[in-house]
C-alpha cells in the first residue's frame, strides 16, 4: 500500500494524521469537545490536542461502553474523565514521581494519583472509580501486560523520550498494546520550517515531515493504516509564532530555540493480522 499524503486544509470533523491549524477551532465539533472537557474555547494547541484525541476516537467508534483504552503520560488530562463518563474502561499511566521532571510536577502537568484525573468532576466519582485505574509506566519500556486494548494514546509526550528514534520506537511499541484493528492516537511536535535542521536529541525533540513519512512507510509495509496531511493552514494564527514567555490564547505555533513547531496528530489503525 502506498502512502497517501494530502495537502488540503485539515478537517477536524474527519481527522487523520495532521497538524493543528486555526480553522479547526472554528468548527461545531471542536466547540462540542471544549464543552465536554469544561474548558473555554481558546486558540491554544494543548486544547486542540485534547479535542483532537476525542474527535478521532469518537469518529472511529472508540467512545462507547465496553471499549478499553490505555493512555501514556496522561498528566492531568480531562480526556480520561470524558471517556469514563461514556462507559470506556481506561488504564491511565504516567511516570512515577521519582522519574517525573520536577517542572512537570511543580506546574501541575504530572498525575500522581487517580483523583488528579477527575478534579473537574466530569465523571461521577463512583463510575470513575469503577472504570479507571492509574499506574506508573515508563514509555521507553512498556510493561508486557499492557495488551488487549481497543485503543492507546498519548498527547505531546513521546518527544520527551530523549531522541527522535526513541520517540518513534515508542509509537511502534505502543502497537503491541492494542488488538488487531485497534487504534493509536498520538500527538507530538512537528517542525514547521525545516525538513532537515531540528532538535533531534535532549529533553525535547521536534519531528520532521520525513520522520513521519519514514514511519508511515514502515507501518504500511506491515499492514497498518494511516494517512498523512502536512498542510499548516492559512489563518492569521497559522503564521503567528509565540515566543517565551508563551501566551495562553494565541498559541498554535511556538519557537523552541531556533525552530518553529506546532502540534501534530498521528492516527494509526493496527493491521488485522
């Protein structure tokens, strides 16, 4: 199967593997998920990641009673509570406290317990307790018992694994967690300017177009399915680059060192074997 690479405006209603763009925020589906996670609409890529995940899972029939999902590096994502409220059984994972970066803990981006994942009371506590379990997990050494799930996900987590190869290895290894025909949804960093020079090692890396194309070629050769779209949008905020200290309402593109990056979502359907 050959790689399908689109270059049209990304569709939020029918999401594939594509970047965060301004136009996606101005859709009924995006606004619906903002309400569901109890967040005001704003043009921020982290909010896009939450809503993108839920829209992908919804369109692919994964948000339904009896479904099972595993999330990696979940921090304090509201998505876990949204899934549980709809009957999905979730295994939520994050680094143990000793391994978590101090900055993540201090800024409230790290989950230490189950209670951290339902602090907005999106899901009734008794249902949440019944359907969600929390465990420490190292994304570079996924426990062999994390298998048999309908879907797996991570939101801007695997770019923190030390290198580009380590991040891509995580994506491939996370396929082992899901059933044949199951779904992976991961978001990460995309270099908006270069397909060559980038941050390729360290606390954070920025993936390039060709990194995702090479990954897609490998996955398609194994029978998995995915489509890529590298269109970066045409809106005002698609050209605005935020710099430190970052803002909270105009934050789709940001500068990391010498590079400009945005969020990119990967949607992979596992082969049926």
